[in-house]
């Protein structure tokens, strides 16, 4: 019997035959598992959402919602949850159809008790329990979707996988990356975070050189290298990263390890986690991001949902941020309702900022609805800027990217922008940008 964090694994059993339900419950309880039971698919869904078991065993033939329909609902909410289906009417076509849809295992009644326990053991091994250990302490959630994401993240950490995180700004990608670092065997080793938009292209290319003794790979040796906004990498930097991941992939091949015990060129002992605020499909289609690099990065792809898709987390996050910012203060019920009704384009980061703002700006211990709504309205007003301001911001961002990609070479940048040098210098002056700051600084 497998345990996680000192607790027995949790199993949900579903069967409309009470005798069978009782028999399986007794057998698994005797084996040391925590067992809950449901007599229908509908009841099973409610139980799953409340108890979050590590696996489900369900009968195939049930009234209203059968085992496969239940599996479809469970898979939509928790794609990695193992499900074993039991049936007295099992046929080979049923088993093939079930396993093709992702069912973990298929057993025909009457089944051998020891065989059931063996398959349960295998399923639990693939579905470790989520706990409240330090690795996930910074991720405050009651969301089923987030719990499933954390389940996947823990497996990424334990199996040392290269991973790509996709999610909007402020949703918590960096927090999740740090949790992956803490959850795995690299927890005691460095966590190096690198924003791909903070350096000129040529400098990033050198920083990401796996053979550079002062580069990011050397700094992250044995630990995690986290690359934010990975879509901003130049083609050369993408090539450096691809070589690193390819060398690691080859190093995992037993035959490759037998051929040479020496470290291969372009290799480094780091776990790479990339992050992007959006999918990279259009970047690949336009040739701005190498598809072969994407396929290596996205062998495990984790989607971090926006706060608007995990609204049940708003009250617990708000309470957590308020307790940190101003212990003793509370939100009025109407103020909490206002938060729950918000759209949150800035996601968790925006919620945190607003809570800190109202906590420090309110003199009474009870924060009223009017204070919260005013802070939310101010943020919405700030997020909508005039067209001229938006055009100016775009122009400045474009110039920064241009100088990054040309390492401050004004002639080359002006040529790409299709402007003469005099006009280009005027553009730079308008935005207080000095090409010298974008020259290669890395030594």
C-alpha cells in the first residue's frame, strides 16, 4: 500500500450494486487505503470534487451516467487521474475502447482480489497525493483545476522533465516554476530565473551557451533554469537552448550513456522550465520560433489558468493577501462579493496589488465595499490608456526589441526599421533610449 506525506492514498469507488460496493470497500480498507463510496456517477462527481481522491474505481454499467460517461467527466476536470473500470459484461471491444480513451485499466467481474490490488498499486504510483508541504505553500487554491495542475507539476518535478508553462501575465507561472523546483530532487540546488526580454539578443546567446563557465547553465548547475518570455529569444539563442535540450535527451538514452561516460558538448545538468504568456503557434508559423525547440520544450505542457477561470480562489487569495498585508483587518461581505464579481485582467498579481492598496489605505479594521470598488475602478481606468499613449508605448517597445536584436547597432536597426540614421536617432531620443545600453555587456 502506497502512502504520500504519511497518509494513506485516497480511493473513490463507484457502483450501483451495494453488495459489490461494500465488498471492494472492505478489501481496499483492509489493504490500508482511505476509501469513499458512491452509488451513482452523479454522486461520484460530487464526492470527487469534495475529497479529491488519487484514483477512481467504477462499474461500467450504471443507470443514467455509466462508467465511461463518468470517466469523460473526470478526465475533463483531472486528465491525469487514473480510473479503473469494472464490469460483469466486459468484452474485448469494451476494453479496447476504454483504454483508447485513456482509462487506466479494465477488469471483468468476478475479478481476482490480488490482481485488483496490484493494479491499484500501479495507479497510485502514477497519481501521488497532493499535500500541504512546503513545495506548494505559495500556491493558494481550492480550485479543482489548479489541484490538477499541481498534480502534473509534482510529476514534472519528480521525473525531472523539461517543461513549458503557458499562461497570462500575473497568473502565477513563476510561482509554479519555483514550486516545481521545491517539489523535486533539485530542491537544494540553484533556481536561476532569466527574463528573455531583459537582455540584448547577443548577450542572451552567450548567457545561454551551455559551455560558458559564467553563463546561466553554469549558475544553475544541478538545479533549475527558468526562462521567462521564452518566445523573445533570438534564433541563435534558440539554437543554443535546442542544443542543450537535445544533449540532455541523448544523455537519457542508455545506449548513449554506454558509448561515452564523458559529458557531451552543449550539455549541462539543469532542468529547463520555459514560460510564455501565450501559445507559440503563431510564432512558429511566422518562423520566429523554432518548431524543433518547441517540441523539446513542450514534451510537458502546463497551462496556468487566468484568475477569471478559477473564481473560487478569489476569496481564499484575498484573505491570504489581506492577512499578510494587514493582520487583523477583514473585508466586509459586500466587499468580498465585489472582488468575486471582478474580471481580473491582471490576474492574481492584480488582486494582490488591490488588496494591499485597500489594506494600507483604509483606517478601520473592516474594509467596506466602496473602498474595494474604488480601487478596482482605478485599476480599470489605469489599464485603459489614450490611443496616442498606446501608440507611443508600442513604438518604444518596438525600438527596445530592435536594439536588443541588433545589440545596439544603430545602422542595422535603422535599416530594419526602414528609417535613415538621422530619423532613427530622433526616435531614440524621443524615448530616451541610448544604443550604448544595448551593446553586448557579457564578458
